[in-house]
């Protein structure tokens, strides 16, 4: 009975509000976003490229000016965020390594910048070491504390997250609000997560910082979607696009609403076609594959998976897409052992409930059902609020004969179909 109570606790925060959504109700209007799909000029990319060229010219003339390397890294990072080009992120790393080497790793600012780069690469333990050193140096200590919150949250160390949140507590500060919002989302308190992010948006708008406002809009749109507030989510993605017509993430968000809520896969693919022309991130191909599968187009599904696999074969990606690889390999009977190996690496890199869920799922798909249940009971159930982990847990419970517990999850998962996607509806009903 105790485990059933844990599961109910595990589910309630995450998806209670999403049960109120009205599937298939038309929310989007092609006239709202169509103009954003035909943009040919990316001003933000042009600006960051010009910035890069400016500092590159100066560095070529005076090679010993390592602050120019930091400037180049900043431009590289912006270019990566816009285009998803992994080369830009790795070039940023190289420039930051030079800046840190020139300062003997004694500049807190350069240490934090390199740590931020490593967070983007999912090299969280290396990032933690850098920010911890930055904290010991003491320069601009509050920024180090903010980054420690980021890293510890990624590593799933909630006591440390809470410790550092208490150090920087200030409900009038944007940097604090966005972090306390992420923390509340992590522990399943979505209402508070939204409240704090809405407060942060007010500050971002008042500061006239377009980048922060745009970032805030897309994250808030995600939260609204998780809460079943699909129309609010849609309008907020549109607000982000009004600030930057080339915001690939916002376009992806609208494509998901069109696909998952309105069940219009053809229109969702049309939107994503424009996204993949702008942004090289591999995971867009997996979303295209999912939509193709929903449409019954097996050939296109395999085509998009091949494109994903070809991209992530680039060693520069490192562990960034291991989660997606695990899920992909777990569904291939010839690669389940590989899925287990990668999942073990994920657990070693960050021992979060989500990482353990990947490991449990890989074992389950490999036929190790008892091992999967053991991992789920010890490390997943009651420790995460992600619907995907709930779905895996339900399968694992059912596979071990724990039918009553699985059925409790099944009832709740039916309310999370928007987040999980239309393909899961049949899966959930078959649990």
C-alpha cells in the first residue's frame, strides 16, 4: 500500500491540471504564425557573426589579448543557441579554455563562463568543479551561487539547491526568481513555478532586455503547456516570436500544440520543416519521426531517425543526446545492451531519478523485468514528476505483475497525453 501512495503522490502534482484540457479543440491560427515561417533574414545571427568577426580581427592583430578569446566565446555561444551548430559550442569551449589557461584558472568570471559551456554540453560534474572554484575565489560571489543552483539542480542534489537558494533569496531579483521557479517545477509544484516565472517576466520586460524577455516567454509557455493551459502556452510562444521571428524553440512549441493537442500532424510537420532549416539540433528529427509514425508513414519515420543518428554520430556532441539515444536503442531489440550501457553512463554522470528511469527502462526492454522494478522502486517512484518516467514505471509494474499499481498510474497518465504525445494514448490504454 505504501508504494501505491507514493505513486499517487508522484503523479498528482505533475498532471492534475492537465486533465482539464480539451483535446482537439482548435487553438492555433495559421495566420498568427505563418509570417514567422518564411523569414529569410536572421538579424540575431548576423549580429553575433559580426561580433565574432570583430573580435577575431582584433585577436589576430594582438594574439596575447586573451580577453578577446572570451569575447569570441560569447559570440560562439550565441551562434550555437541560434543555429544549434555544435561546432560553435565547441569553439566557445576552446576560446574559454585559452582565457582560463592565461589566467591560471583564477578568474571567477572565466571559470563560470566555461562552466556554463559545460552545462550546455551536459558535462555537469566538470561544471560543478569549475563553479566551486569560482566560489572559493569570491569574485562576484552571487553569480557563482546562482550557477551552483543550476548545476546542483541538474545533478539532482536538492539539499544543495535549497541551501544556495536561501543564500540568494530575493523575490525582486530576476536571477533568483527563474531559479526558484525551476526548483518548484522540479519538485512538482507547478503553480508556484508559473507564479515565480510570471514575476520574472515582469522584471525582464521592465528592464527592456529583449533576450531575457524572449527566454522567459518560451519557458513560461512550456509551463503553461504542462499545466494544461494550452491557449496561454500558444499565445506566449507567439509573444516570443514577436521578439524574434527566428526563435526555433517557440516554433517547435507551436508545432507540438498543433500535433499533440489539435492532432494536425501535417501542419506540425510544415512548421518543423522551417525549424530544421534554421536549427541543426538533432532532436528535431526525432520529433519529425514521431509525427511520421503517427501518420503511418514508416518510411519517413526511418528517414528522420537516420538523420538523427547521422548527426549524433559526431563525437563533438559527447553525452548531450544520450537520453534520446537510450530511448531509441531500447526500442531496438538489437541495441538494448547498448541502451543499458549508455543509461549506466548517464547515472554515473548525474544520478537523478530521470537517469535511473532510463536505466530501469533499458533493463525492462532487455527482458530484465525484476532488475527494472528494483531500480524503479529504489530510485524513481516518488522521486520525479515527469510523465515519461511515469509511463515507463507503469509498464515495469505491469510487467512484474503489479497490476493494481500500474492501473493507478494508467488512470492518471491518461491526463498527461498532451505532454506525452498522441502516440502514447494507445500505449496507455493497453497498460
